[in-house]
C-alpha cells in the first residue's frame, strides 16, 4: 500500500541514499533467485496434455531472467503518480476528441468495458522514471504471477538490509484472483449479472506465438473458475444468429491478443462485426488502443501548450512533462533537424508494438531514415535505461532494464522488470527476460525524517 506521493518534490538525502542502495544492489547482488525446481512443480500442476515446462525452459530459455531487480518504493510511487495523471487526462472529452480524430472507425464505437492488461513501460533515468510507452494488450502478467511464487531468498548483500523483502515478495497478493475479477468486471460492465460462460483467447496463429504458454495458462485459469475457454485464430470465429461462434460454442467474451488493434483486416471481419453489434464483449478493444496506446498520443501528453488547451491542471501537467519521455510527430519537413538530433532520439511507428520497426537514432542509416520520413512515426527523446549487473557463464554482464506496470482502471496489479541487451527488449539475451522486482523501502524513512 502506498503512503503518499512525492512526485515533483526535491529528493531528500535519505531518498538519495535509498536510490544509491538500490543501484548498489543492482550492480553487486548477483545471486540466482529463480528456483527452477519450484517453477517446474508449479507448471506441472497447471498442465494437462501440454508440457509447459518444456515450452518455457527448453523452447523459450530467455523468457525469465535468473535474478531479480531492485527498485525503491519511492520510484514506484512516482510511476504510479504518472499513470494516474495519464489516465486523468485520457478521461477528458477534449483529449478524446483530439486522439480519435486519427483513429480507425472501430474506435469510434464506445463500449462499457474498459480493457484488460494495460502495460505502462518505464525507463529509470537518473532524473527519475520516464514513461516510454503504453500498451493495451500487454503480455506476461500471468506468467510472472506464477514465477513470483518460485523465487529463492536473495543473496546476503540484499538480505542484510532487506530481510522481509529478500524472500520473493511480489507487488500483488493474489494476482490470479485479481485477473479473474478483472475479466468478470469487464463482462458485468456489458452484461450485468448474466453468467459469463465462455471466453476465446484470440491471436493470429496462436500455436506459433511466443506467448503461447501464457495462453494455455489463461485457458486453465478460466476453466478453474467454471468458464469454458478456447485458444483460437480469429479466422475460426463466425458471426451468425446475432452471436459469435467457435464451432458449436457460443463465445461470450474475447480476450483480444491481436496486434491488428482496430480489427481492420478482412480476416477479422467476423470479430469486428460481432463487436460492433454488441454480440460479444471484446477486451481490450479498438477504442482502448486508440485512447491509450497509439504512440501519437504521447505527443499530446508531452506538449504543454496542448495540455493547457484541453484543460489539464498545472499539477498534472508538471507530472506528465517531468515523467514522460518527450515525443513529437515525425514530419518530413523537419528531416534536417531530426537527422542532426538523431543520436538523442528513438524512432517508433505510431501503431507499433513489441519494438518492431523501432530504431535508436544513433543506429540509423540514411536509407532507414528515409523510410521513416515516409511512414507514420514519432520521435521520442532517448531515455537511457538503468542497468542490472549479473554473472552469466562466469562473466560479469551488464543488462539494460525497464519496468512494466500491469494496470486496470488506474490500479497497478503487478510490476515486473525486463532485462535485455541491444536496442530493445527482445527475450534473446542469455540470463535476461522477465525479472521479479524487489522493493527497497524509502518512504517510511522519509516520513520518520520529516
């Protein structure tokens, strides 16, 4: 439970010491906290005819990092302040009018459901956390909820000062229950107290997806809560008789993992038609992506004049401008300016996801830059990620890290880190992947000092 907000306040000496302690732990604590035997036992209980442990450990060896990441509670509190500030602006009619002007037709439909698993991704800069993007079908929450229960106590370096946190504490007491309640809340917003009988977990060619193990775990979780569940490609869904069907099974709710965020392709027509006819509940839905995750929205959220124009109060503006990496639309007319400043920029497609076609400016060639100028891109101030130092195969290795909040209706359900090397998160780095977060306490010390 958070105690108070300190966003925008000068950092006290105790807070500085706390941040330095977290930095020291990330550089010197090199223990392996992931208990693979416990993870095997956990996954064995979850599987039916599918060997989840093989799928994760052997086929996706860099899905989970071997070690945890240390972050101060004051830093996490600032991130929550930024999330709340963002969502308060998104609720404004003037904001929605602006961002929906370039949204697909499907986003103009207004559902009652809010959208599950918003992912707020942060880099931890020397000046504090910086939001770099928002995703509306963020993966990994259920996988991380399970792995959080399979952590060993951390090394003595951490345990000396963090005895209560070195045992693998997580940021949510019972994430699976929170996730089920979230899906039920989405359903009840649209259908009231009518029972939720069936869910389709939908993605293109799901058997080939990297996150297939999570789809299987969600199917199991839904079935454990008396909800029939199927994992399917959208081409397997048919809209007829005022309902959406998978074979002979009527589908009540679609857990949408598609990256066609507006359901604009021909292959998704049945799903789109059923959604617009209110014959099925879809979450997350096209409007959620248009309001939250289109990266052009970040240009509005980091433009003070625009924020003033839509009626955002001064305190909220200060949080946004100080807590979101500045973002601007790529305009071909600004080509010379952008090229000159490229080493300090990160270029992202407006509707991009999973770091696809995203480029650090200092790695750009003239050819790729020309392609960016002719496409729908944003240029974001490059925020260097913080680091975690670990021992991998008897060598000391530096990892970059980012933090993700899984959020529902402004509430953080789970916080995880991702460790990687290279330009972006990739799940290809030996020793890297999703990492659990151990919280270094600062706020109690600050209250005592005050």
